[in-house]
C-alpha cells in the first residue's frame, strides 16, 4: 500500500520551495505527493506539477497555519483513497535526507509520530508566548512541564492522522485565532491523557527529525549525538547559517 506526503503552501515561489521539492525527489520516497495551494503563481504551479505533485486549489480563510489542517483533511476525505502512512510537514524550511517511509516502517510503534522541540514548554520563550496569546495561563500551567512538540513535522498511520488533523483544527478554533493556535492546540491534544498512549514522541535521541531552532537552548532535553546528515528530516535549517549553506550547496 502506498504512503502519502501532503503539505500546503501560499505565496511561496518555486525558489522558496526548491530545496523541499528536490530533497523529496532525491530521498527515495515513492508514495503520492499532494500540495494544497492557496495563492501561488503559475511558474510555481508548473514546477510542482513537473515534479510529480498533485495540486488542489483551496480558499484560505484566516492563517494558513490553522486552515491548512482543515484543507488537508477535507481533500483526503473527499479523495477516499487508502494509504498506509500519512506524512505532512512545513515546506519552506524542511528537507528530507532519507526516505520517511523507510523510517516509519522500521520504527513506528504507535499510531502517530511527533517531533519534540527538545525543551519543556516552560523553557521555550516562543512556545510560552504562543500558548498565552492563543489561550491563557490555565493551559500553560497544565502543560508547562511537558515537552514542546512541533506541529510542522508529523507522520503516522493514515486513518489516525486524518482524525488528528481534524481534531487539531477544531481545537485551534477555540483559541484566539488572531494568533497562531495550531501548535498550542496540537500540544494540548498530544499530551492529553485521553490520547497520549497513541502518540510516539521522538527528539534528539533518534534520527527521525532534527528541530534546529532550539539547539542553542541551555535547557535542552537530551544531547545531540547524531550528525546532521543522519536525520531523516531537518526542520528550521535556515536558522543556522552553516547548515543553511550546506543545504544550499546540496540542492543548488
């Protein structure tokens, strides 16, 4: 059975999507590729189609961060296809160094694989600000001692991922949607006692996904023992000038 990689983009150009697309071309992924597109230009549309992406036009309502969850859910629901795994990620600052299907086949033990930011919520200033803007101190107090996890790199069993996308969107709408409520609502869901037994959280200790943005945090949970090129996915590579240049050199 095939796997599905599905993402969403608005306003990004071919140049901004280039590393993402080329990395997938080179990593060995053989599943279906779907891109939800909102406001993008014709050269970018042509580039994606030429590289094997199935495009679905959608109308953006509010921030793409939250609305993409609904768009992706509705598209795959209407397609009514069967897949083994569903993988969805951010696009501008993500690259695939290895085939994600291979990693999931060997290492997925639960329904959904989640990428840790490798810090507790209370030790991540952006995460704390984000949850306070979208919700309130009550939610922060509940989860401040949990790992902050990233909604920009997600994978898992197809049907469970469909449910998570819809649930994440619905919960995100209960917050202040002037702000980005996708990640704070996501963390509320995955750390909730009702569902957390179905969630597999991985951080620096595995080679699934490297979240570059928190590596300089003095309160990092765990230590980085793997080299950059051993991770299946690298996220936020542009926040490190040396790594950003390495990626540029690889895919230029």
